[in-house]
């Protein structure tokens, strides 16, 4: 773990792997909740966590708070995403995995996922949990338009497009659930740490 200063009141924690990011995110959110950490924003990424608006002295405290690997047990809510597995890339994904399409669907519904971080578009969550051996390449050229609600895979992540946009992920299905609504108190349905299960419709 490395700590770097970012601007006047920011710190960037660099982790060796994605699992450590989740350990740190949960620990820092817990510390902030009980009043031990003052930070305006805690923003996880693929290998980093950005702390913005931190109090003086936080940089010296962080090494004392480093969680043991796997020590934090997530108590975040579970969101079930009702999914129709009809994506145009489902068959190629199954072929890439060396299984039938039914077996590919079963893999996806059997795998517990969690939101690692958000990005790309408001409400877009990068979902971890798929084994490294299941990583699939992005399309060689992105589609000009992916519909809202498309459930997709790229690299080691699953994701769901909250709005229509261009995209190069492999489409395996779709959902009608609203993932982002500015009228809600929490606009994004899927926030970092949230546990996710895909449920076949």
C-alpha cells in the first residue's frame, strides 16, 4: 500500500490488487461512520482509493488502520437484478468459456457480485466477482449505441448500462430496473460495496 498526496486536502491510496481496494473501502467507510475519519469523499477505483477533503494528520493515521486481507465482512445491501439473458454476445461468450449458453447463464446467476467502483457514466457500476479465467475481451470496435439496461461483460467485470450510450462490452442480457434516477435520494442504485445477484427472468 502506498499513500500519495493529491492537492491540498486529498490522499490517494494505491493498492496491489482489487481485493485490497474493497478491504480499504469498507474499513474507511466504517471509520468515517464512527467519527474516526474526516473525509468529504471516499472514491474507490480499480487499484486506488481517493480520499478528498481529509483532516490534517490523516496521512499518518492510515497505516495504523490498514485492514488485514479479507478481514472486513461486507454488510452492504444485496440488490437482485432481474435479467433476461438475450444479449447478442451471449453465444460468443459461452463459446469463449467453452460451455453451452444455458451453462453460461447458470454461471452468471450463480456468481455473487459486488460493486467495486463506479465510472464511465452516472450510475454505471463495475461489478467484481467473476473468476479471472472467465474474463472476456471487449469488442474490437464499440457499438455506437448500447440500450439502457443492457447487462454486459468486459475483462473481469460485469456491468449494466444505466442509460443508452456507445459501448464495447459484450452484451449478455438486459434488465428493466432503473439504475440511475436523479429524483431519488441516492440516484445510483448500485454504489461501491453493494452486493449484486443477477436473477434470470
